[in-house]
C-alpha cells in the first residue's frame, strides 16, 4: 500500500506540475515531448523533475501545516488542491489511506459522502492498477533472477506480502508466469502457485464443510474430506457415528436453522468429483484462475504436483493433525485415510508479529558492519541484538534463530569452527521448534550445519544432515527445484571427499541438469557444476569425460568473463593438466597393447581429493568466499594496523590532556571513513589468508 501511495502521489504531482506550466504560458507536456530531440533521456529527466516537484510540494505542505496562519492564502489553496489531487485525507499534509470496504456490497455510505466514496474508489482502482503494472511484474522478475526462492506456499505468500500483493492476486501472478518468456525458469514458481491456489480453495470449502459437523463426527468428517481431496479411491464412503442417525427431531432442528447452516450429515454425501468441481469454481471466483483438472490425479499429472505436498499444505492451513505414517494415496481399492488417522484439529488464526525495535536496530547495524568487512564489530552488535531479543521474546523466536545463524556464519568465517557449530546447532533446534521440522528455513539450517560439521571433520554427520535436508525438500516441493542443485552439489562434494565417486557423480550430474534448466546453459553456476563433475571424472581416471565437461566450463567462463579473468585462467590450467594426464594414460595403454604383461609400466598416480580442496569448493557453492592475500599484502595490513593503533593512542592522550578545559570533547578513535582493508586487518576474518 505504501508503494502504491507513493506511485500515485508521483503521478498526481506530475499532473499538477504540467497544469502549472500551462497556466504560466508554457507548452503542454505532450508538445514538448514531441519536439524534444532527446527522446528517452528527456523522459528520464521528466520523471526526475516530477519526483523533485513532488518533494517540493510536500515540503511546502509541511511548511504551511506548521505555520502559525500568517502564510499566503494562495499558497494554502495550492497545497489544498495538491492534497486533494493525490487523495490525501488531510488538506495540509500528504496522508493517503485506502478504504478496503469501499467495494463491499454489504457496506452502505450516506448520500452526503458520495464524492468521497467516488474518490476512494478511484484511489483503490489506481492502487490495483499499480499492483498489476509494477509490483507483480517486479515479483516475477525477481523470481526469474532467483533473487527470491520460495519453496512452498508459506514462503510464496511471504514473498508476495512483502511486496504488498494480496493473495487474491495469485491468479494474476500465475497468468503472468505463463506468459513470461522465461517460462521454463519459472516452473517451480508455477508449481508452487498452483498448489497454493488449490489448497486455499480447498480450505475455503473445508470451513463451510465443517459448519454442520458435530464434535462426535469430526474425525470421520475430516478423514472423508481428505479422501475426497487426495485419495485415488473412486467412491469413499463416510462412516456415520451411532449418535448421528437421522431422526424427525433432528429434521425439525435442521428446518429451524438459519439460512446457510450446513446439515449435520450433509458432509457424508460429498464425492471427489463434487469436491474438485467446487475447488475449480472457487479458484475461478476467488483467484480468477481456471484450473484444468477434475480429479486429484489429473491435477498431479497436469501440473506436476505431489499428493504428499498437497496434504502438508492443507494440514497447515486448516490445523489438521494426522498420524505420521506412510499413506497409500494411489490405491484404488481402499481409501487412504481412516478415522484413526485424524488425531486433532487446531485453530489457525491470523496474527501480526511485532518487532523488538531496539534489538532489530542492533541486528541491522551488525549486518551492515559485516557487509563493510568489520566482522568483530558486527559480531558484537549481533550478540547485543541476541541478548535484547532474549529479553523481549524469551528463549524461542524466529529473530533469535536468525541471530544465531548469522553468528555461526561469522565464527565460521573467522575460523572458530567449534563456536560456529555450537551456534548453528542452537539455530537448528530453534527452527525445528518455532517454524517446523519441514519448513524451508529449517532445511537451510540443516545445510549450514552440515557445512560446519564437515569443516570440523564430522563427515558422517555432515552427510546425514544433507540427506535429511534433501528428503525434506522432496517432501515440501519435489525433485525439480533450484535449491535441489545446491543440495546435490553439497552431497556430491562430500561423497567425493570420502571417495564414493560413482554415487557422487549421480548427485553432481543431477545438480548440473537442474542448474542448466533454471539458470541457462551459459550461466556461471552451470560452469561451476561442469567443473565439479570434471573433478570426479578425473578421480575415476575417465579423462575423456573430464575434458569434455571442463571444456564446457571453460567456454562459459571465456564467454561470460573474458580470457583474462582468474576463473578462465584456472579452467585453462586445469584443462592442460587433464590433457597431460590423458596423454600419459594413453601412452601407458599403448605400452600394454604392444608388450603385453611383460611391459615395464610406471604406476599411474591417482590422488584422492584432499579435505582442504573439498572444503574450499563447499565454501564456494555456499557463497563463502575467502580473499587470498600475498605476503606483501599481509605486511602492508600489519603496518596499517600499527599506524591506526598509534593514531588512536595519540588521540586518546590528547583528549585526556584537553578534558579539563573542553566543553565538548571530540570522540577518540579512527575516523569514520577508514578503509575497509585496514579494518579487515584489525580483525583477521579469513582463516585461509595464506592460501
């Protein structure tokens, strides 16, 4: 809403500025555009001038609002007209507010407010147009560029709401995804959106469905609904409890119910065909999207959904708790759910999450320090934020989990693997308790913990954590997600480190296929995947395949980065090394063919990958880059640190000497514009600087 209001104010201010120029005798904006030879540059200048005009009008409005009434009445009139033009409820300040009930058919407004109602309707229409023209295309672009990576309906809803997009616009988002030129790269977004649309429509029907169910028949009604929704069994039959037998007295009660109240046993006659027909109608009426499916099997086949994923989504949205077991959704001989499978149902209520402002300020300041390279200062601020969050929220909260995650990452970068492991273990446990064991954020926590375990030489634990993260990803979404490429790369690298080459190759090749689909054939991520596959082929002594993959990676690096880039040079050197090894192997094979078993052959050297090289690759694919520094750079940094320390000591001594006579002593310490390199030397964040 804030973004929509800002856009509307800019447009209205631009119109006001054009009208003002017309009154002063200048040419209209359309004529000036047609005669202006600058073209697009002039358009950009006009946008800047409209924004500056808006700022001037706003400043003038605030000045008049704070005046004592002696200002020029004409100025007040200008501000009043400007506020009216942008839809402000105040005549002296820009205060734009939207009435969400303005189009509600059950809400009446007095005749005296017709003009305000008309303005409010137009304002809401403009806001909706802004969402359709700016916000939703921006969301689709962010998804195409992988700026955001939703994995389930909850994360997709969060991404939309962060941009001010209501979930009613989900159908519009899916329509735009279908028309997007990068449709294949948005396949995961489309699949998540379709699943969210189906489960939300089913949730609306489920609420009405439960209205006429008595408490004694609750488990039977819920299991019947789930069978109609997800089971392939064609004719599920609901088993009515003994106390729900129909009687004349119940019929009389039913007739006396208010309109809209459901029948106590009407739920028992629901069929899968009826339910899915209602879901399609609800999707069309509520989201303006046409579903092309009549049964759950058609939905799974058409949109590539998973029944277990739909079960998870509908359970989270309706509060249903079911028994943990393996459900046979595809059986056509018996229904998938029984009454015993429904354990409980919890209320699901909407709520807001207020932030602890002071703690959040410390957290943001710590993040800013970390991005500037001041790791120790950032770590101190994050610790302070963690203490404040604990005081405000208690022991368990999402924000505390984020603090622990960032602290673990900082300690890992600074080489304190034990502390990183301790903080990340707390973050994992907290995420499981607060967000759920299969939440996408919990999956991310497992991946971070696996990396720190590998760095601490806990290889089996790291592999188990990665396998669990992959299993949960399959449960939440499925195989075909961009995050699966990162997971498979991690698993493949760990397996490569323990010399499980064949299994490692399976995961790395799957990661290569997923990266190619979602990032394109010429992406740097694809080049890195080719390099990882080539390393495994080299360990297996299959140099022909290794050369083929490394050549693909070299071509991408050369095209995207140029021949002089460090990555291109590294790939070129690795190609030369592979070529030499392939030639040596071929000579050995030729010697064997010529001389048979009597050939005098030196043993071939196939070295296993070192843990340091595997950890380096794990850091790269997980976004942790260590800056290599030469010995000369280290000496320069040490000299800079010593110089800064001397300046600080001299400043402190000078302040102490001037303290009795100074009224406002200057703060001691280094200047604010100190170079990040000197600060990096002060707190050595990189454990592998010598490398």
